[in-house]
């Protein structure tokens, strides 16, 4: 069978050195991932090999071109992410969304996968959005970016970040220190995302002013949250009653985002995330977005770990999630 050959022309407004990387590091990354032969002459990329692989390589370069067109300088991590997406069936160039917000270091935050783009668009359109998926899919980080952007635009007056205080085999009452010191390990992931978007001094000032509030879920009872962007993280560790309590805190001019990973729950029986989907799916202005391993933007090994555990559970060999 004759090999397939496709020539891809790099647009005139694209710097080929950004596309190939320093010392052609990005090009080498693509070459090492596929058996197809890739050659670059001027602004023309020629790919030769079997039809399926040629299509995948062309898709990788099309996505890289989209990133460069959007002002990005792709890294080897970006290339690994794109290769993983394309290898698992993502076709065509990623429709790069507009920036959500910039970090305090000036780096633009935007969706990196089609699933993430769907998640962000859903948050924009709906009052309550549930983001459900495995670790590394950007559920909390993108929700935080949307919250910070809303605060900067003055669409909301404050951000409220909540988490259930649930941990296997431990209780706050048995941990040393003050209440704040006891809560810190549970809330730390929210601080990490926040401090990426604001420098520590600015974020601390906003927290002290009450513009940004970080609290355990139990502190939400009895409140009405008006004019706020509210994120409930790790929602798989809520009970159905806690989830109902949280959702009914919704006030005027507010937006709620609920995130969680069904596969990493620490509670027995039905949890709040599952019950919310069962009760609320189909309710107007409430939306559910499922992210999967194709949306993982951490180290490529994270996606392979998620796949390995999914295979293990599918065979029935996986131990109980609750036997901890």
C-alpha cells in the first residue's frame, strides 16, 4: 500500500520557530510520538506514512498553529497534551477560546481542550454549573479563573470558596492547632489556584477585606449568597442534604459552580454530587458538564494513571473506595 503524503502550509503570520520550538524541540516531540516521517522546509510541513498516523500528525500541527495564532508559545507539555488528545480521537484544530483572565505573572488562562471550552461556555450561560471529572481536568482552576474574571469585571462583589471537611479516618477535633490551622490542609488547593491568579499580597488583602471568602461547607448553613461567585469544590464528599443546603443558598445576581470527581469519594452511599444529578438534571439554568481523561492537562502520566484505575475497576478487581 502506498504511503499517504500530506503537505501543511504554515500561515504567513506564524513564526515557524515558535511552532517547532527552541532547537526544534517541539518537532522532535511529535516525531518521537509517531512513526510517520515529518520534514519541514520553509513554511511547508510534509508528513508521510500510513493514512491514520498522517491525519493525527497533521491534526497535532493544526492545533499548534491555532495556539500560536492565539499568541501562545507552545511548550513540550502543550505538545504532549495535544498528542494525547489526538491519539484518543480528538480531530481537527482546537477552537481556541478568548482568555478568561491572566495570572499575576501575565500568563493568559484559557481552556486547553474542547471539554474545558464546553465547561467554560456552560458556566457563562448558566446560573449553576456542575463540573464533574477526574483529577487534572481543570475543574477547580477554570472555575476560579471565571470567578476572578467576574470579580475584576465587577459582575459580582465577592467570591466564596467552599469545601466539605471530609477526610478518611480523621476528624477536625483530633487535629492540633486553631480552627484556621485545622482547616488549612482542606482549603489549601483553593489557595493554590487563587495565588496563581493574584499575587499573595493582593489575595491576602482581598481575603482580609472579605471580598474573597474561603470556608468549610458547614459555614454556609443559614446564609443567602447575593451578588457572589460561589465555588463548591470536592462535592463528591458532600451528603445529599449538604448539597441541598448549599444550592439553596443561591441569592440574586450570583453564580454557583460545583466541582467533583465521583471516583474519589470518601463517603458511603449516595453522595451530594450523584443526588444533584439525579434530582436536577433537566432543570432550566442548571447544567452538568462531564470532563474525561482527554481533558487532563497535568503531566501526561496522570492520564495514564486514570486509565489504569478505570481498567482495574472495569474488571472488578478494584478494592472498595470506602475501605480506607
